[in-house]
């Protein structure tokens, strides 16, 4: 029965990946046609407004398809493994997103300490990026983001904490389901496909890790990802965050 279930789940993931891949081509064609049409010198203001709206809609669909493809990939067994440090991964992500962080007006705090793991570097980078992007989107004006890495309860971990609207504890688990964004006004939610935390959970599972989240005091969210200690690593230090 377990083998049949595994085959069924694997077939479902392949279907999502294949369907998503097939949808990317027409969306790319649509985007190109719209951009060419809008670049014409005689485009009327009304047509330009409609074209920009269609481009934004097309972009949302492209982000959704990319998210589904990544979700399908992260649900599979790891294809490549390497020794990486979560502190370096987090530092790279923060550097890549520095422009968005500056534009947001949010305060950023970092406490990046060594957290060596073995895993897929691309998936781990996407995991941290999703956590930081989630903290950017679902925040409040003049809010803050804190990114930490280090040993947490004896395991290499990365943690992202953000201010934001008050989130009831009973809603936390639902935030990790695909297409769920939580209730209330959340900054930038119109740009989200609702796949960020579901991808995080899938990547964590693929690495045999654990992800936990809880409401932040005063509003917002704290998400902690713990991954297994690499074999042969004698690190025993535990530091509560």
C-alpha cells in the first residue's frame, strides 16, 4: 500500500511539474507580444493602461507557475548534496535582496553564526529567500526583520523574525499550505502566489529537517528551520535564539 501511495504521489508531482512547464511557454509568448505592442510609438494611453494591467496579470501567473515547478522539485529526493553553511546562505540572500529591503524602509538586523549542513545549495538558498521575502511582504510600515543563523537545540538552524499584523496561533499551520496567505491586510500580498512557506516546508522535509513557526509578540511571525547535523560534525553547542 505504501509503495502504491508513493507511486501515486510521485505521479502527482510529475503531473504538476509537466503541466507547469507546458504553461510557461504561452505565458512567455504573451509577455513578449504585450511588450512589443506597448513599445510602439503610436500606442494610445488607454491601450497602454490595459497593456500594463495584462502584463502585471501575466507576471503573477508566471510567478505562480515558477512556484509550482519549484514546489514539485523540492518535494523530490535531493539530487545534489554539498556541505554548506547556513550563515553564508543567509548572507548571500540578504545581499541579493538588499535593494528590496532598502526600498521597503524596514529595519534589518542580522546575527549570522556558523551553521554547517549538508544539502542542496540551490534549494537551501531558495528556502532562506522565501523566508526573507515572506518577512518583507507581510510586514508593517517602519517594521523590522531579524535574520539569525547558528545552533538551535543542537541543530544547525536559520531563523527569520518579522513584525507585522497579529496572527492567531491557530492560523500558523495553515500558512504552510499552498495558496494560503493568512487573514487581514498584509503588505504586498497581491504580488504573492501563496507558495512561499509551502516551498519552505517541502525543502525542509527533503533535507529531513524541521520547520516551526509561532506568532511574534506584538504582531508578526517567527519561523525557525532546523536541519540535521552533518555526519562527522562534532558540534554539540546549543544556543537558544
